[in-house]
C-alpha cells in the first residue's frame, strides 16, 4: 500500500513523500531493562495473556492493517492502543514516525499473534529521517493519552532509553541495521500508568527534545457489535 507523509527535515523544511509499505513487523517485549519487561509481562498476565516464548519476539502482521485514518473500526469493547515508534524504509532510506499497536485484549488471552492481526495499526502522517535522530534516539519521548470521565489523562509516558535501540531490533530481525525497502517495524512500547484499558479516543505524541519537534496523531475507535 502507498502512504503519504510530510517529512519534517532537520532544517525545518517539509518534504512530501509517498512510500510503499508491503511488509509489517511488530517487535514485542522489546524493553531494555529486564525488570521493565517482566513488569509488562505481568501487566498482560493480569488480563490472561500468556508469557512470550522469547524476548524480543517479532510478530508479522498484514501491512493492510496500517492506516493513517483518524477513525478506525474494531469489534467489541476490549481493544486498546499502545504507542510505539515505527520505522519504514523507502528508496534506501529509513524514516521514523509513530504508530499504535492496537490490540484486541480479549483475543490476546488466546493468541497474541491473532490479537494483533485483527486490529488496525494507526500511524502518523508526518515522519523524520531516521539518520537525523540516530545519535540521540534514547532521548526520543513517546506519550499517549486517553479520555476518562470526560478528561484527557496520561496513559503512557517514557523514552526510547527504556527500549532496545531500534538499530538492535533491525539487526536481530534482518541481520543488518539497514532495513529493506517496503518494510516497516514498530519498535516496542512503554508501560501504562494504571491498568491496560480501552478508550475510544487515543492520542499519541513522539517528541524529539534535541531538535525541538514533535509528531502527533489522534484516532477514534468506532466499535462494531460482536455477533455470535
């Protein structure tokens, strides 16, 4: 599929990019700190999700799940988002944006792989060149917000220093730090503040404090009925 991005250049200019993404990889359990990984495993175990067979673990899902729409359709009330940075490659260059590994939490208790496959993966409409942030990747901040009792509240808040470096994930999957054209990889998430829980609105922010810029995306869930 073709996706259009505004590439925010280091000098402040904007380049328009149309990129094909035909293969999607989700890096799961990608925390750098073993205790943090175990905490996230326990978070999910609390809602019945089985432990992973190894860490990190790479899930392949359909690239057709990627979307830049601001409204997505899901079945039932049990799915929720989680912010991740997304790398994608086009014409020999790697770019970075944000995505939500939206997941069906009910199905996750049966199969993590299937739970990821049945939900759309919203992503940003803007991107940066990965080379521009490579030397300060750990400083990049990811935050998500949800709506509770009519108020926007912080759901996730952390930096990439808590996760395995994206270059290490590329090396583990591709046996190279160079991503192949047409591939995309989401690079892990940080823990939630409070329990994992759904919200019909999900806000995502990726911040580069070194270059002083952000990428933001918001999407809303349209819940379809569960029919037996």
